[in-house]
């Protein structure tokens, strides 16, 4: 879900929904409608984010043998750390690229970063 969220953001916001729409037109001969663009830009990221938040709210620590054995806190922490190591690479790389993007102000960097 994390990967899908950042993929939708990267494609729709940074590549651009209108560029993607032009690509779809060149492949199929028809442009996607306004609703599809709204899905790419707003609806899909919000739905994924909402699902993600509900999963975090409804989280229960894992157990073994129908709740007979509860894993210790350090084991759960190691599992979260291993999962986070593979996930944190995407926003970290985005921050590195943003910092390396030339520009005097944040707005200049955002405009150039958006075109990368």
C-alpha cells in the first residue's frame, strides 16, 4: 500500500496527470476523462491514505497459536525496523534529489523538481 501511494503521487503529481493523459491518448487514441484524472490526482491517494490510517488505528500485535503466545516487544520492534528499512528509501531519495535540485528558493526548487 505504501508503494502504491508513492507510485500514484509520483506519476500523477510529478510526471503529471495531463502528460499521462497524452500518453494514454497516443496508445489508445482516446484521452481519459476528467474523472480519471481526478482519480489519479486526488481520489486514489486519499483512499490509499485513509486505508493506511485505518490499518494503523486497528493494529493488533501478532500472536502465535491463536493468541496463546504473544511475541516480545523487542521481536515486534525488529520486525517493524526491517519493514521500515525497505520503505524509508523512497522518501529519503526524494529528499536527496530535492536538496540537489538547483534553485535559490524552495519555490524555484519545487518548480524544477516537478520537471525532473
